[in-house]
């Protein structure tokens, strides 16, 4: 029996709440087979990031080659890439493949720790975003990519247009850090949508951005159209936040089991 396949290209979170670990849990919740290419290792938990290290570029390339030459991957999600050389090799390997790509432009951890170098940001803007079906920045990441402050809903709309001009097919600017209702802005081609969700007061969270991008990727791998994939992902994340787990002393990871239950 064939099964949809989604691929995560991202860093590792040994505490299990973000990164490749969260992506694979999300893929499983969507009943999609999950594959993973590791780019970076981190020493982190719910309280912060204590050390990071990128894998050798040739090893990242070899992982990508091994997976893509064998598996019929239906959609790909990128997360933490670390530095420009890794961004470049990922872009090189994906440029010749017509596979929907969701780029989560991971730059800074929730704890404030830097996860992408300045040259990595430039490579992301110039080489990876033009390949993306969707890019999913939060407010801080949108500000970096758009080169402007993003503090209001109007700023989010303007930033989405600026980022779209960098080449991705669509932009989802996440408004979870705004006050009031959680409203995201989706710019898909010429169509602008404001996607509001009732805010869940679950305290500080860990891995919500990874989970949203992975859920969109999983839905695309199943064959969903982009607006439907975003809607399904937002519903999943909303429920996963409602069940956020107090498994450590810091921010709460989402409960990725919600779809299974």
C-alpha cells in the first residue's frame, strides 16, 4: 500500500519538542510517512539552547541524495539550517526537483538563541525562498526577510508582499506574538487571507512554529491544496497547544498526539 511521504530537513531537539523530532511526530499524526535529513545538532531543552553544531555539508548532501533517490517524497519542509553552506547545498539539491517546499526560516529560538548566521539569512533569501511553495516566518523573521518592522496586522500584510517579491509562491506571516486574537496573514499569489484563531492561554510554548510548518508539509504531501493544508495545520496546532505538556521546567511542548486520539 502506498503512503504519502514527507521529508524534514532540519536540526535536532534532544528534548523532543521542536526540530526534526516535532516534525516526525507531526507527520505521524497526519498519517504521513516521515523521513528526516539532519542539518544541525543542538543541546537544548524546554528552558533554552546551550550548544549548537552544524553537520558537515557533504554529509547533509549525502543524506539528501540518499532519501531523494529512493523515496517518492511528496513534500519537503526545511527548518534549522545553521549557515550559508548548508542553505546552499539544500537549495542545490532541491532546485531540480518539482516537490512542494515549505520553508520555516528558523533564525532565532524562542529563548533568543541565534540559530542562523547572517550569511545564512542572505543565502536563504537569495537561494532557498525562490524555490518555496510557502515560507512561514514569525513576526521577527518576517521583519528580517522584509527589511522592515513588523508589529501590527498592517505591517504583516506589507511584509508578506515584500517577502513574496523574493520569489516564494506564498507567504504565511504568523501573528501568534501579537496581542489579542491569533491572526496569521496568508498571501497566496494575489490572494490575501487573514486567518484568525481564538488564542489559547497555555503559557510559553516550545516548537509551535516547527509543528505548524510540518503540518502544512504533511497536508501537502497528502495532496491537499495550499489553503486547505494551512487550514488543517492551524486546526491541528490549535488543538496541540490546548494540550501543551508540562514535561520540563520551561516552555511547554505541544501535544502532537491530538490527531491520533
